[in-house]
C-alpha cells in the first residue's frame, strides 16, 4: 500500500491540477494542498474577464511551445505528454465542455470561470485531497525522510514529496522556498503589460479598437501584429500584450521608456498605400481628407491620424502637396509614439522569471538539486503570450508533477 505523503504548496491552477492528478493516480497517498491566502484558484476566477481562458485550440505540441517567450524548448517534450487536447478531454470527462472562439481561445461553454473552479474543487474533494486555506509556509528543510515544513501558524508537518506551485515571483519572497532548497531564481519582471503614452490626441481616442495593427520597437527585433485597443492611458490589446511578453526583459532594461512605431494599416504595403492616396487625389479631389477614411480605419481614428501631424482640417485631396502626402503616409504606417511607462494587465498578469529551467527535469518536474522536490506553474521561469497559453503550462506541468510524485 502506498501511503506516501505529498504536500502541494500553492492553491492555484498548477497546484490544484497536480494535487488532483496525484490523488487520482494513487488513492492511498496522502495529498495535502496548502494555500497562503483565504481563497483557492483566485487567478482562475478573474482570468478572461471572469470567463477563464482555459487553453488554446492549437493541438500541435511544437507549434504550441512557440507561444512561450521563455520556456519553449523545455515545454516541447512536456506538451507531447499532456497538451491542449488532453486538457479539453480532462474537463470533458468531468462534465465541463469547452468552446473555441474565432481566435483559438477556449472557454467553458458557460462563459463562467466558476465552472472551472467548481470542477477543480469537486475533483479534489472526490480524490480526497486535503485542502487548507490561510495556511502559508514559513520554511522548508530537507531531511533524510523527506521534507520538514513549518507553517505560518507554527505548526510542523512533513512529507516525502513536495511540490512548489506558488505562482509567479512578483516579489523576491515568492521564490524564497525554492532558493532555500538550492535553486537559482531568475529575477522576476512583468511579462504582460500595456503601454503608457501621454499624447492627448491618442488618449482622446480611448475605446477605439483596430482589428489588425502592427507595433514595433526601433533598435530591437520586437514586431507584432494583431488587435489593438486605445485606452485612457495609452495602448493595450493582444498585440501590445504579446510585444510586452516577448520584450519583457529588454523593455524592463529600458525602464519602460522607449519609442513605439504603429502601422495602422499593415495589410497595405507602402506601394499600395501610395496607390490608394493617389487614386483619392485624382478621383475624390474635392473631398476633405479628414472626411475620407481608408478602410478599415474608423472615422474617429482617421480624423485623429490626419490632424495629429498638423494637416489642416480644410485640406482637400486635390490640394494635398507631395510633402503632406509623405507626411500622411508616414503617420498611417509609422506613427511614432513615446512610451513613458507600463500598466499591469491585472486579469492576465504574469511574470517573466522564476526557478531556472535547467535545474528541473521536465520529464518529472523534479528538482535536479533536491530529490523529492517538484515544481509546476508560474514559479518556473516560463511564461506565454495571452490566449490560454499560461494556463496550459500550469495544467501540463501540474499533470506531469502529479504523476511523478506517486511513481516509485
């Protein structure tokens, strides 16, 4: 009979999934889940605007792994063992059906994160996982039998196998337990954030969205295309969040002060854009430039882009000078914006940084430095772009760790 004692520290997605996996695979094991805060699965509850973006409908492991600015190579093999289609099947087997949206993101058909929370809580209860809230861990030491743990209230517990799934290292203390057990913590910096831009004309466009825009940062290789949203503080939307993920460390080094170029019409090459403007000068000469937007730009955004560089509101297509034409093309394809800071995307906020990946065996998620210690989720130096990728990393690493902890 396997009476192995397993303790999972961290009641988020990765911790819950690992605890359930271990308990279901070995019913005789004693699996205890410890959460420092008063509530389990807090990030699951608020993700996706309360809908919970569970995963992404990209079922090729190698392609899926390419969506991680940090962790791609380590995750290729892991996804071959448990990937997005396995996540879909896991929830379906427990009565939760997922749906796929046009951009590939997958949500519960109920559009409620409570569906996912309830499923995980019910599965943990059915598997007889002992769950404890308001139960932080002050210290962990490695002993001959396993691990001795002192909880925040002074209680002492022990286990043979320990899983740390305490989430992103937003503060140094978050990686303290791993560091105390011999691990290197890559310094944490924000990975998903929006760009603060102080231009009045841009902020007046708050609420305007563009289905496809391209953003780039001069002097770097950062270039992303996708939906863009203008906000009261600057720019947001999937394209900005992706750029912030890929450029997390580089933008941090610049103290989040850099120049951003925006191409509002990336589907039009410079040649096609010139051709479009020339056709308007010849065929719509009497019309005011400010009143004739190029699709798919909205009238409101077009007006702002035309007037921002100083073009008169009374300028007609026929009277547009070559200099003004060049200026307009530059504004549409290379708007220069000065980013002055960042704002956290609170619902999806993740960090770049955590336990150094080379110190973990991704076949078992076990520490190479401390036998019997496992890791899962954002505590690792892994982070993905938006779209369900961060949750999938949690499910995958949690599943692998959960199975490994009960193996002989």
